[in-house]
C-alpha cells in the first residue's frame, strides 16, 4: 500500500462520507454498505498506524517517554 501514502485517511473519509450519503439516498444494499464501512475503518486504522510509526521514527532518541 506504499502508493497510498498520504491518502489513506483521505480515502477512508471519502468512503465514510459515501456511507453517510447512502443513508440519505440509498444507492447500495446494506451488505455493500457494511463492506464499504469495514474497508474505510481498516484503511483509516492502517493510515493511523503508519502515521504513528513515522512520528516515532522522527522523534529524537534522547527524549524519554512522557517528557
């Protein structure tokens, strides 16, 4: 998923917005909606994990936790 760097959470937000829109104007079945929401959740969590890893790598090694 390297090609999605920087766009994971953006794409997850778009998928979640589509699910919200689907509640107003039903376009897909509830089963498809659940699959889209599951994909958005997984993509968002993956993006968050990747962002946290980048923060940990860029943090100075001399800082102790909690400072």
